[in-house]
C-alpha cells in the first residue's frame, strides 16, 4: 500500500553530500596543460580549476556502476573525441559522467533509484539509455493516439561524406512531405536517423525510420514518389504498427546507441561520424505532431519528490557490512521493485527526510519509548 512518510519540516539533503543535478555543467575554460604532454589521449586533469566550477570526478565504483556495460566502447569514444577535435570542456564532461551518484527513495511508493551527474552527450550510451526511455514513452503515446505505420526511406548508396548524405536525405524528406501524395495520405509523425556503413564498398548509408499517422500507404506508390523526389532511389518499406512496444523499441534503439556495429570498432570511421554528426538533429516530429516533445526533461517525465538516502559508495560499503537498510535498497535496485518491508521503508524515508547519514541510527527516531513517548 502506498504510504507517506509523516514528518513535518523541510526536506534536506544529507550532510556532506551535495545535491545531485543532471544539468550540463558550466562551460569550462580548461587550459591545454590539463592534457598530459606525452599522451594526447590521457584523461583530463582539471584539479587546478576553481572547485566552484569543476564537475566532481567519479569514483571507480561510480564509473563501474554506470558504465561497466560499455566500458571498452566508452574508451573508444573518448579517444575518438580527441581526434574529432571536440572541446576540452565537452570531453571532460563525458569523462566525469556518473559522478556523485546518490541513492534516492520515493516516500509514497517506496521505489528506489540512482541519480547521478550526467554528461547528456549523444555518444554516451549510459545517457542514451535515459534518452531512449523518454523517447519510447513519447512515441508510445503517439502510436496509441491513432493508426500508425512504420516507414523506412532509403537513399541510393554513394561515396559522399556522411554529413553531405545526411543533408541530402533530410532535404529529400522535406520535399516528400510537400508532395501531394504525402499530404493526402499522411497527417503527421516522427522520424529517427540510422547510420550504417558498407564495409565492402566503403560507403556511408544514412536512412530514415518514420512513424506516420495514416490510414495506409501503398508501398508501390510511395516508392514511385520517393524516386520522383530523390531522382535515384526507390527503396522504401511500409508496415502497420501492430505491436507498439516492439516497434518503439526498434525505432528508439538508434537514439540510445547512435553507433552501429558496422563502423563503431574502427577509430577513423568513429572520428568521421563524430565530426559529421556534430550538432545535427537525428530525430524530430512533423505535420500534426510538430512541436511534440520527444525528449522531455526528467522533471516532466517524473515529477515525484524523491528523498536522498546517501551515495552509491555508502550503499555498497554498508551492504558488505550487512546493514539492513543497504541490503533492502540494493535488493530494490536489482529487482526493480519497491522495498518490500513497509516498516523498513518508513525508517529509510525517515532518515532520508531528516538528513541523517547512512549508518547513523538515533534511538529517539526509531524507538519512541526511548525518548519518553
């Protein structure tokens, strides 16, 4: 049963723990000296920066907790950012993603989550998972509104750089949306770019995955229209979205993981993609859905008030020591379910609300008889 922690007074953050935030850091002017002279790919050392503007560096545990599932690919991306001439501030933000991870609990539902500082970089798969979840929710609502078709628009292979091909593809898609055939049959929708690479011919191949609101589109008619618009390509695909969950997962995976297996393992291709896709929009809405937010903020997605219990380092240290609060929180994180002991959940919420550090167990808070009640 949902409950509320019945305690009066303002909600505070535990002492010695700064409030977590997911906003991008203040732009930093990191001197070139922060990079080791002997290793241009070395980690950025910003210890000489003013602490007021320096993002916190993640601990080894925090980095493992957030990035262990793509540790090798993350190192490839970090090195590629150097050769792609990304600003030092952006690279440092990418390097520090996952710092200051705090354990939070919802006092109403007893759900638990981890909130950390995020870099929000499109090349970060950890942040990409969050973007994918938000996009999935938005697209699921779009598909549920009315009949939806999944359309794939493919340009002809060519030797142009990736950036030029993407520009041509989006320009042709804009022409298609102005075509009478499209306007008569489609009211609106959302699109996502997927980028692959043909290793045999050494050619980039961006193409569009589109969700459209339409009664139906004959594939032959759409193919002819696409050929008319592009002048050289007729390859399209049209299918009815019957399983919304499966279709949304297929579409959003290109947002959560922008790289593709056909090119993510080659350093030069990764660098080229980082340069060509930098600052380019890779998903959007159109028509009747224009203006629909596909990437709402965390506050828009989850407006609940979460209480801060402690850091992830404290959680694992206390779990190893057998602390019952830490064990219950860890179980909730692993299973994805709320804390199953109502009394223990109330105790955790009480400590979090009053800003008591994990490990402290004041008798007057948990044992009313001890304070004369």
